């Protein structure tokens, strides 16, 4: 079973802008119908997709979030060959690049069910979840 991590970035950023912010040395994505995509399993362990979205619906327990306009960044782990701590470090590195290069509110979840990290009003909060508790920041 695949794992899907989703980074939701609120605001006017374009998928192209977010793509360049994710990567230190940006791989060239394929672009199809406004969706940027790259198979980066060999480099970071994920298939990465970036697209503009509207009228989202995210529910984490009692916390309901309905962003109007946002960019959705998907990180799909297609197989479980990589070690969870290495995959987590790689993912957190990409997310840290976005955190460092902007000030938008954002959040990261796993499989659309569990909130892992968020930035609201400039404050970053990391939520302990599963093996994320064991990943060095």
C-alpha cells in the first residue's frame, strides 16, 4: 500500500513557484494540464506532484479546514523499500525548503488523515505522529 503525504500551501503562489522552492537543485518536472510531476524515488524516495487547487476539504479529528485557493504538493511513496526515517528526513528537508522561502500558512498530512506539521500565523508546530517522533529535525 502506498503512502501519500500532502503539503497544502495557502495563498497566491503558483505551482511553478512552489516547485522551485521545494528543491535546492530542481529536477525538471513534466507538466500535464497544470500538474507538475517528477518521479524522484531514486533521489528522495517520492513521486512528487504540484498543482493549484480550490475549495479544499481537510478534516483532522475535530479540526476542519476548507482552504479556498491553495497549492497542493503530493509526495507519494509508491513502495516501502526505503527506510521510514530516511524517507521522513528527505520529506522534512523538502518541506523545510518551503518553510524557509516563504511565510504562507501551510500544513503537511499523511494519507489525508493525520496532521504532521503546520504553520499558522508564522508559528510552526510539529505534531508528533508515528515514526516522525524519531526523526531528527
